[in-house]
C-alpha cells in the first residue's frame, strides 16, 4: 500500500475559462500579454497618470481595458516610434488626445499640438484613391514660389535695415570716441 502520490495520480486541472475582453487583468496577465516586465508597468504608472489600475488590499493591481490600451499606446510610442517618456507625456497632455491617436502618421513631433496635426491634415492633398482629380501641381508650385519670393524680399529688407543700423552704430561709436578724446 503506497501512500506516496505523484502528479500523475491527480487529474489535470481544467484550464480556466478565458476572460471576457472587459474583465480586469492582473499585472502578470498584462505583462505577459504585452511582453513587458511587471516592474516596467509599475514604473510607467508613476510616469503616466492615465494608467490607473484598481489596487486591492495587499497592493494587487487590476488593469481595465482602457489601462491596457493606454499601456499598449505607451509601449508603441516608446519602443516603436522612438519617443522619450517626456515626449509621450507631452503628447498625452494635449487636451484632444485620445487612445488610438498614436496610430496616426507621425506628421509632427511630440512638441507639436493636435490642432497643428489637424491643420496639416486639412491642407494635405487626399490620397489618389480618395479624390477624383489630382492636385494642381502647377498652381501649388506657383504658390510656393510666391511664398519663397515674399520670404526673400523680407530677408532683403531686414539686411538693409541691419546695414542702416550698423552705419548708425559706427557713427555713434565715432562720435563717442571723439568726445572721449576731447575729455582726455
């Protein structure tokens, strides 16, 4: 009569039911799902106020679906798009930022604002499959040439102003030198 039992003597545990998409997840589950270490998640909590897991007695953390989406965004911005933590914080501080917006093309860096992005997108021509006609490249080129001419004219005007100011400064320096010589 053998009293020692082995693992083989016990029936295999049934795998738990898969959780629903809206169920809260533990830090271990989130870390495993997103391929991050738990200490990284705890660190990001300290840096990003948008991550707010439910904390139970004993400090056990439970992450909501929106927490996981935010963590996914942070991971993508930091590891894939090359943002710094400060850059992600700036991006998140934009009042119009919503989860999922980091999937937008990188048309401005984190220092830009969402309204800047909107203005650039509004001005950009639609992709060929979303428009009936191609943009008038000749007109766009003419517009750019006009803006370039205005910029050159402004530079020229400013150079003239600097020359005048330099002449005035030279004259004043000469007058000051003469006055000092007379006093000496």
